[in-house]
């Protein structure tokens, strides 16, 4: 069971970095829309850090 949770945390870290890349892209090209990615970015960060 511990291995399954570790795999899940790794997935959340990957999703966090993908979301971070999307947010950087939005900041560079569509700065008015960067806030659309914030809920995903922060949710994946919290889940990867196992706070929730």
C-alpha cells in the first residue's frame, strides 16, 4: 500500500511541473489568463507535498 501512495505522489509532482510550465507559457504569451492555471498548480503542489 505504501508503494501505491508513493507512485501517486510522483504523479502529482509531474502534474505540478506540467502545470507550472503551462503557467509560465501563459505568463509569457497571454498574461491576462495566467490565473486560469493557478487552481491546478496549487492543488497539484498541495497533493504532491501530501498536505491534504
